[in-house]
């Protein structure tokens, strides 16, 4: 079996590769740094790394070519460009939609997704709501999906567990906010990997969701004290009532060095009990799971002896930002209201019609029969921006333009800038997204001028669409 793994460089992805590489052909998808490796010999197991930017539908389809099954382990809680104007939830749904569409076109038999436990609550945290939306987005395409829902995964490089471990190591006396009394059902990394491995081809799992967890249900206070016991450390713990989620985020980030972009969504989710409703998949596949004490001991014993920066540490993020800074790339994604009965193409037409009227008389738009659309600022004779409709678009629900010229965009980079309007599967929303945009303005000038104007314009267009969505009848606008 040829297994394509999205999120292959994460800690779950790396562990899954180790478990599969001697019995399967693994196609490990990565966005950074690795050249494609040669194909394994016919019929022989092994690992092939494939370069793939999941923000690109075309690259995703090419990377999935030849795969039988896909595993989706992606989560966008950290920035994906030097400047990212987007919520992690909007990035996640866009990536999942690309992967699901690519899997359908590549003819994959099954997708296996590792998401989060979904508590029975009227209003989910942004983090958990995003995990559920990703699952629903993957299901919207043609490929059958098996969804595994886990809470806290405990392993040597788990970002959540590393945060807990650092708190225990660095604080002899620790205040326990109210959220530490929320029940959780941790699961060992090796059990998650085994369940993922067996879910690749176990019959009768398609289009189902399964909660997974270890046999022990504890609260976070017990998890913290258990970690201290496993480390052989005596810690004084006392409950407090005054720690809000915001204050907890600041406190955890300062003590552990983890970025607030990572910590905040996790802390917000801690108000929900994260326990499995049932563990029927584990019963069926014969993976009952390790107990908490053994799970903690294994995770801590597997920690590297030489301390090295976590992939989520501030130092690592700073170095990555400096490296990315040479590219001066921008990603901007805004979620807008999709008027009833509208398509992505109709929203794109409305945008091209609305924008010059919004900026009249400062902006003029000229469209040509070959699919080009140019934006002029009189009296300049050269366009500020030129958009060209992507040829031979095959994705219903997506209208894609390439940024092919203009004074404000650099077009000599490795990747072509893109503007797309994408319908969110199963929702009355549309994403307006700019990818791989490289400005010609000096970077710091761009940040305080063009970048802010773009957000202002997209928010204004969102209000325009919202008004049209409330109107009894919506006329079709045509681009000039």
C-alpha cells in the first residue's frame, strides 16, 4: 500500500512514518527543505519525500499521485508566511479542502484524519470548532474518510505535553487555575500511531468518526502531579480562582517559552471536558491503550538527553522568521458571507465590479477577452495590479486568479502570487485568499500601507456581501 502523509514532519507524522516504512511505501509530504527522493524499487517498502505546498491545489494533486490511502495530520496554529493575515481556522479549512479535492482527483481509496475530541457543548472553543470543520471539509469530497478524534496525545515531542513538562520542571510551586480541574483522557503516542496504522485498511470504518483515548480519565491537576512523580520531583500545587484564560495564556507562554499563537487556542479549549464518548474502535482493533503512569514514563524516557529548542520555541520561530524574511511573502485569508444561491465565480465577478466603484474616481478596472483584469490609478498608465484567470479551472466552488503583473506586485519569485475565492464546504461562507504575494514596496512600508489597505478593502467587501445576502433579490453583477 502507498500511504501519503500530510503533516509528515510533525511529531505524530514522524512516528507514523517509522511505523510504516518497513511494510508500506510512504509518500511523506513536506513544504520545506527536502528535495524529492527517488522512488523505492517496485514492491519494496520505503519513504519518499515529496515537496508539496498544500495551499496550492495543483501541487497537492501532483503530490498525491499514485497514492492508495492518505493520512491527514495538518494543523495551522502557527504563521505560514512572513506576514499572515488569517485565523488558524480559515487556514485549516482551506488546506483540508485542497487535500480532499486532490485526493478525489488522484483516486485515493480512503482518507484517515486525526482530529480532536468533540465535547457535547453548545459552543465549542475556536480550536475544537476548527477541528470539527476540518473533518466535515474532508468528508465533503468523494473520498471516504475515517476520522479518529483524540484529546491530549502524550509523546516525547508533543507540544501540549512539552508545555506541561516545562511547567513542572521550572515551577517548584505552582498555582492551579480552575481549568486544571477539567477532566481529560490522555492517550499515548504509540497507541495513536497503532490506531492510525490499522485504520488504513480495516474494513467497515468508512465515513465514521471514532473517539480514542487511554483507559484513565483524570483532570489536568492530576496530570501535572503525575508528570512531577514520573520526573521524581516534589512540587507544591494549590488551586486558585483568579486565573482567566487570557492570564493563563500569558503565564504559560512566559514560563515555557511557547508562542502565544500556540498556547491561546489550547487554553481556550481547556474549559471543555475532553473525554471519549466510547472507545469502540480501540475495542474492535484490539488497542486498549497504555495507562497514564506508563504513558508518562515512556514519554519522559524518550526525551532527548541533549536539550534542543522545540519546534515551537521562540528561538526556533525567530530563526524561521528570519529565513522566511528573505522571501517577503504574504498570505491573507478572510472569511466572508456567501449570499444564498451564489457561487465563487459570481462573488469574483461582484468583487471586480464593486472595487472600482468603491474607490471611484481613484481606481479604474479594465477587463480583456483573454481573462486579464488590470487595475489603474489615473493618471498612471501602467497598472497597479494585473490579475489573470487561471486557465482550465477544474474545481467547482473555486475561482482562481494569478497575480501576473503591476506596480505593486513582484512576479519574479519562485511561486506565482494568487487570489482565490473559495466556497467553504457545508457552510454559507466564502474565503477570499491571497497566497504567495510578494510586494514591490519596501517591507516595512508595505506593512503599514498596502497590507492594511488590503484588510480594510476585504472587510468592506465582506460588509457589501452581507448586505446583499439580506436583500430579497440579488442581481448578477458583471465585471467591467
